[in-house]
C-alpha cells in the first residue's frame, strides 16, 4: 500500500526542523523527527529508503509511524510510549522470592523461574528473563566460600584464638640481619 506521506503528516517541514533543533541532544527523539521530516519533504518516499539514512530497521520505523498515526508528534516524542512491557513482579512476589533466596531453597535461575510461575503466576519464558530481572534490580548470586563436609568449626575457632595477631601480613614479619 502506497502512502502519500506529505499529505498525511500534519506538521510542516519548518515545524519539524524546529523540533529537530529542540531535540538534537536526544538522539533517539531526533531520529523520530528526522524520519517524519524526510518523509514529509519527499527526500525519502518510503520507509525502506529512510531506514539506512536513519540507521534503524524498517520495522522500527514502521512502529514509529504507527505511534505517530495513533497519537501524533506528542505521542511519538513521549519516551514512555515506546518500549517494553511493564514490570510483572509485585511487592509480595519480591518478598517471597527474597525469603526463598535467603533460606537457600532457590539456587539457580531456573529454580527462581519455576518458583515465580508456581507460587505467583508470573511467567518468564526463559532464564534470560529472570537474569535480566535480577540484573535490573541489583540482585547478585554472591555466596560464601564452600566448606568441606568434615570442617570442624570449634577447631578453627580455637586456632584463631591461639594464632598471633596479624599473622602472615608483611607488617608482622621480623627480619634478622
């Protein structure tokens, strides 16, 4: 289907140039306005020709065009209108997940994914989604060092009591001449 962009785009070229100057410090918004200006001026007669100039894919330009058609330049420049889905985690789910992590019942991302689905009905298609969730919220998989099953905690405590303070540090070494 052929779209006559100059007649469909409501803003004039001058208005689009003014918007470009206003948003030149924000490259994401600048490219959206440039797309409209290129199509309005006839410099690019289609999105296929505009995509390499703007260094974006044709499907991305088509998404921007759909947003422009639905809400105009205001919606196109609203950054919240473009992006992924909203957060699925509820505060209760976070509390439950933290409790399970602290108790040590969840040790892998796959276990976290299954827990969220079974307990809270929050579905992540893969562990990559859970990994991204943890990364966004600063949750790290840091654990203590492993301990041998035959470790004697009392013997270690007694050794620490009888050893010299600072033993092994360079400050505690005495050099003989």
